[in-house]
């Protein structure tokens, strides 16, 4: 990227493109490759230093995506992985060693926890889960063998916002690496590397791709930790197809307009939900009454379309009447696409450091790019069916 002083929307538009290198084409084309040929023996013998040497080690298309993510996240380096979960595993594995200790927020994404519990534990790595509201208090949990502090802000089920700078500053004093799952913001509303994190990763599956048709993970990081991450990445043979990298770049170009739309519509739907008699509480950090609002204002420039609410206790048949009648809100895993989604969730079952007893049914919404008035009228009809 030519100019780091350009503003975010301009960087997202121009990064990862080099038309002069590709016959003038606006977009870096899909380069499909396994073998890459060298012109002579000397070039073959010098391949260690070559930028392009074998398909698994990247193509111009995947490099373009890495450059674009660097511009988005404000990072020195980026690695791209075939899913958000693979990005998570690469980062966690990179700090794993016998006897190591990790600190992981209690609000973290389920598969992150599972990697710690099922994979890392087998190798003698211990994980302590901490209250997402801990802030600088994280210091009391640090041990001599603590190697990594993991954050996710806001938590993608329960939406607590973390005091990232307090945690990264504490970690730095102790020489501990910090990683944060930045999927919620799409990297557009928050750049955690500037807040002191060593690593900001995303499920690029979500907002970066934005169209519910790509699996992708992105690991943006400082130069200081890049070699360590890259070593794990190479050893596991992680790579992304150029077709998927191309689709992600295509999605990325409209990230700004999409995110601003998700922001405005999400707040409109959240405010409407606040007034419904069935709703006990809305978990959306951009709402002034949300407990994370002050932190959200400090660390984010906007809110994505993903948030939650808690309904008064309902019986399962009534919930099914409500959910089965939706046509604009789909039911399924993931989020961050152009379309709206709704799923019931039960965060109580996995929490260990904190309790999640909201007093009713937790629901997660993704507000897509539809007209919010249509989404609200669909939700209104859903509550009517619930009462029927
Ligand atoms: C979906 C998700 C992931 C995992 O992404 P995949 O691409 O589905 O593997 C990681 N973190 C968060 C917060 C997510 O919501």
C-alpha cells in the first residue's frame, strides 16, 4: 500500500491492487497454481528468497489479499487461512509449549475454547478463562508460564466489550503476547493492533467476504510475531485457494458501505426491540444503556449488525412458532453476510469464569442489508405468533 496516511475507506479501495502488473486489470486476477517454474538453475537454487515459489506458499492473488488486510487492520503483516477456526488454531498453536499457560476470555467463541480444552490440554497447556470485564485486573491471573492472552471484543454471543488497551499494556509489561478475535468489527470499526495487540484475527468468512459464500481466516500481526506464526502456518500446510482470496477481495471493496449500513440498521432494530414487552434486555454496545457502551465508544468507531437480546422465558413450542414463521431472517450458523439471521443461543452452558443467567431465552440477531422497516415488521409478526 502506497500511503499509510490515506483514510480507511481509501485504503480499503486501493490496497492489494496493482493494475500495471496485471495488464491493467483493476482487480488482481485469480492465479491458480501448485507448481511455479523457475527460468534457470540459479533462480531455482535461490528459491528460498523468492516471493513466489510454490502454490501452497501463496500466489499473487493471496498476496494481494494479505496486503489488503494489512491496510485494513493497520498491521505490518498478515497470514490468510482457510477458515476463521484455522486462523485461531494457528495462533494458539504458535504459543503452545509444554507447561505453557493461556488466559482466554470467558466470552470467547466456542471453537476457541474447544481447541484449548481438547487439543492444547492433551499437550500439557493449561487455560484459565477470565471475566471479559477484567481489564487491568488480568495481572492477578498472570503466572510465570503465561504465554498468551486471548481476547474477543465484543464477545460474539454475549457482547461484552473488553478494555483492550488495559490488557495489552499489562501483557506487554510481562512479556506476554496478546491476540484478539476482531471478527465482530470486520476490522472496519476497530483496529486492535493500534491498541497494543500483537495479533488481530478474523473469520474473514463473515464481514470481509460479506456474501455468505466463502470460508476464510485472516491473521493480522506485527512484524515481531510474524515469524513465529508463519512457522506454525507453514508446518501445518495452511493455505487459501486463489479463488477464495479473490472473492474475499471482491467483498472487501464494499466493506465500508456494508458496515455503515449494518451499523445504522442494527441500531434501529435494537432500539425497536428495547420497547417490546417480551424483551428483557438488548445486548448491543452502541446503545447508551448497554454496560459495554463506554468501552465501545473508546475502542470502536461503529457497530456491526450482530447483537443479542434476552426474551422472557418462553416454552419451546412458542419459540418454534415465532422462529419458524420468519422468511427474511434465516436460521443458520455464521453471520456477516448481506442477509439477516436469527438463532437462539445458550451461553450458560460453556461459561466457567462468569455466570450467564439472563432470566430468559437468549437470541442472537444478524441485521443484514434489507430495509430495517421490513425486518422490524417481520419481528413484530414473530412476537404476535409467540403470544398466539
Ligand atoms: C464464525 C466465527 C469464527 C470462525 O470462523 P469460521 O470461518 O466459521 O471458521 C471465529 N470467531 C468468531 C467470533 C466467529 O463468529
